[in-house]
């Protein structure tokens, strides 16, 4: 358990909050690139408790501005895209992507007012199918050379979804290996050949065992947590028998993402981005090491659950997340259907808008949660003391942060320590776009570089 003051410290992300200052040291997902591909590429965006307008001008430049017009505060999200910028619909003041005031047409001819007005603008870059915003002061950090950023465009797919709770509890469910044996338990196993685009539905590497069977029958994982240069590496071990152990390697990518295996050929890098203290979006980049991603299929699968334009789940608190007691008795542990996003959404939203951690009781299976909260507090303190947090990288440092390695497979009970690295390296060397072997894997098992 923790005090209310400690809980506030690690959850609240407004402009003046300690965790908010930390979050503003990192690029934040602001929208999917696809969302600004229509006839009117203008969107209202709320991020870290602040209101912005995001737009794409006629030259293809992205702009992110404070949403209130500096004239008299009207909403720029209803503005007109014209003459190289975004024009306020109230009095026609025009702003470009850098926040420069280009025109104040209601003023007398020759008025110098425009030269003295500037709307605050924020840098925006396109990466991995997501538009990223820099809300901090000074120079922005470089993006690390993660697989999801270095893979060719055809091998990635980006999507997002709304969760109506604080960002931290949404993140913590993804770095909790034990919950999958319960929350995502299916009583019957499906044909793993139909598992494309679905998490926990395929077979583990080097086996024919469906993940659903492994999670259902081996529900007491041994969990190892290691500090890394990018956050945490989490290894969950489920011993099948004396010779075989299921190994699952996932990662916490600081500050608010995780990187997990989706299948033997695909990983998910997922950020949990605060809209405000009580709402967040998950943004995911799916990265393939095999064939190019079938984007049409992946998108269609997800649009069965999520409604545009807000990417809100059709199953939610208002309809009990589709809960069916008969299904709970016979088919799934939750009774909430087969989409694990619904299971996760119920779990974290049911905690309340901001989980009251003064009432929780953590156990051995929560060791990744405990380690992450410790790391989060450390980095908040560093920023409060005027230091740069971890993963605040310059260009040279960014090139050295690669991967990270993930895997899901059944290997030797004795020797799993190198087995998971061998599986990750094998997948990289067989990939058509040649992702690099992360430097930390070579350091941990230098013999792999010769064996490749």
C-alpha cells in the first residue's frame, strides 16, 4: 500500500505536476497519421491535460497549436484551412504551423498587430504511422532505434483505443505476466492457424502448444525482472515438465510503453498516453519480422470493437462490457467475449478513474509493478532536481538503444537463459528487413554474434 500523496505523485500529469514534468521530457503520440488523411485534416487533441489543435497544411506540414485563439480565445479546432495555415472562424486571424500570425483581416490596413502575436506551437513528427508531439521546453530528444521505428513502413501497422481511467493502471496491466492466466483464460483452444492479428491465440515458438492452453494450465509463473537502459525486462517462466519450460520475454519501455510478443512473427509496442488524469489512449505499433502486415485485416479486426472518430470501445461500462454469465461459466474466464482488449479495459476501468493504491495489497506476482513504480519515482525525482531522465537521448545515444528483444516460446528447462535470446536472434536474422541484434543481447550472450 502507499499513501495518497505517493499515489498522486505517480499518477497526475498536468503541466505543474511532478509526473507531468517528467512526461513532457518525451515525445507523445498525438494522433494516428490516418486521422489527418481526410478532406479536412484538422483535429482537436487533448494531451497531458492540455488542449491543442492538430492540423496539416496545404504543403503537407503538420502543426500543433494551443487550441484557444490568442485574439479572444475562440476554438481553433473549428478553424478554416486556407492560405498556408489555420484561420480562426471568429475574426479570421490566420496562423501557420509554427504559430506565426500571418493575417488579422479585421484590423485596419497596415496594422502592425499581427507582427506582435504568436500562438504557441509544438513540434510534430511522423513515425511508425503515429504523429508525435513534443510538449517540453528546449530541444527535443532523439527517438531510439526501436524495431517499430526502424522497420520499413510495410511491416508496421498503428492503431489506438480509448480507456477511461488513469494512464498508470492501463500501463501496469501490460507489465503484469500473471494476469494473463486468469483474465485472458479461454476454456477451449482454437485452431492456431487462424490466429493472425490476435494476441494469445497462436502457438508458442518451437511448439504446437496454443498459448491459450499454456496460460490456462500453467498459472503460477516464475517472474524475473531486470533493469535495462530502456526500462525493465520481464521474463515469465511456466514449467511444462522437467525438460520443457514456456518462456515469455516482455519489456517496459520508459516512461509509459511496453513491448511484447504478439506471435512468433509480430511484436506490439504500446504507449499509454494520458489525455488527462482520468482518461488515456493506448497507441500501438504492430511490427512484423515475417511478411508485410496485412493492414486491411488488422484494421478491420479492430474496428469490430472500436468506433471512430474517438476510437471508443463498443463494449464498455455502459453495457457491462458485454458480460454474459453463461459464457463465463463455459467459455471464458471473464464472460466478456474473445477480445482481450475488452478484458484489459474492464480490469483497469473497474479500479476507478484513478486507482486508490492506498487500499491495494501486492504479492510476489506483482514484482514488475513494484519495480516500475520505484523506477518512475526515481525519474520524477531526477527531473525535479534538474537532471535529464532515462531515455532522454541525443542522436548518438539513440542509435545504441535497439530492439528490445521479445519472445514467446517453449524451450529447455535447463538452458532457457540463452534459449530466449537465440529465438530472438533467429527471428531477426530471418527477417526480410534485417533488424539489428540489440547490443544488450550481444553483451549477455556474445557467442550469438558468431553463431548467427
